[in-house]
């Protein structure tokens, strides 16, 4: 155990956070086969099973969860030291965790969140899985439900609607062909919808939600998207009504103890203003082109 280097632990965290090998590929730059081998090596080194492996991904065992919690504490301690050092020599960092599409909107509007006039920088982490704020993995997170943890505070930022979209003016004959995220990566309700809907014929699967929009624009088929993504793109059109079962509220979540820190409070206020200004778009009220 004492001979295990931090790189192995960091890779373990990437796999645990992503729920499988694929989720760790982008962050590590390694192949799934290499990551899988490294995790087997780590399990041998600690002499404990860390993952329950299945076709749907990697779930933490009780030993894996214990290691995960301890490593999060180590990360949090390291960030405190890093923040203390930056306080003397550089700018603070505000870490935002968001899903693919809210992150996409934030990226397009980043000058409204953090500009060259600010004395802090933003670290934007995009993933479909729920971000943890317990160990300060993030300072601010977007969630699809109000947090139940007593140490978290939240601001409701409206509702999010979903619909099926296809490329405008592209002829389709016969049954609709859907583009979907693969089942093992479909961790959100809208991503699971094509798999659960027996009337949906899936023609193409991808491993990242971000590819859905690009493939629909290319005329490859139909995909379920948040309305604020599909309705913002004049080259797309809805194939039917809103899928009401997928509608949910969205919340800006933060640690209750940290939310009054100047940099974090500034970013929260700016995100709240930005998201509420797009409330009608999020709720599926179409813009006029």
C-alpha cells in the first residue's frame, strides 16, 4: 500500500467518478485496456477488491468506497494547501461541476461568469454523473434535484424541458432512426429514454452526449436533447411535443460554509442571473427565429 504512487490513486478516482473505464479515458489519456489493467494492479497492491465489474460499468465495493472517501479527504486537504499558497502568490480558483449541456451553455457565456477583470479563475468540470461537494471536489454544482444533504445550500434556476430533434429540411422515410448514448453511459433520464422507449429504433450509439447534436445536424437521425440546446439551433426542428416525463427542475448547489466566500459568491450570483435569464428557453418555450 505504501508503495502505491498517487498516479494510481488519481486513476482510481477517475474510474470511480466516471463509473467505468470510458469515463477515465478523457481525463487520463490512457486506453480502456490500460486503465483496466492498472486497476487490477491497484487491487493486487491493496489486497482488496475495489470494483464490482459488470456490463454497465464499474461499481465501488465497500472497500472501494472506503478508499474513495479517504482519497477525497486527501484531495480536499491538498486543495486547501494549494489555495493557501495561491492566496499568497496568485489567484483563487472556483470549481464548477455541470452536466454536458449546461456546461455547453456556460462555456458559450463564460465572459459573463469570469472575465479578465476578475482576480480568480474558473475550473469547469463536465460530466453526466452527480458531482460531490462533500469533500470540496467542487465549489458549485448543477443538479437536477434539490439537495438533501444538510451541509449544502441551493438556488433553484428553473425547469428544463426535453424533446426529440432532427435536422430541418432533411427528408425522412419510414420509422424514425434514433441516435443515442450507449446504455452503459446513459446515466441521465433523457439519455435512457431511447433505450426504454420500445418504439424508438436506435441506429447509432455514441459514448458522449455532446456528439448527439453534431450527428443530428449531419442528418444522421433523431436525438432527444434539452430544449435549450435544440431550440437554440435554427437548423434543428422538433419531431413532436415536449417529452413531459423528462422535465425536471435544475438547481445551483454549493457548500453552505463556502457560499459566502467572495469569489464563489460572485460566480453563484452570475450563474443565477445567466440561467434565470434563459428560463423560458430552458422550459421549452421556443424562440422566434
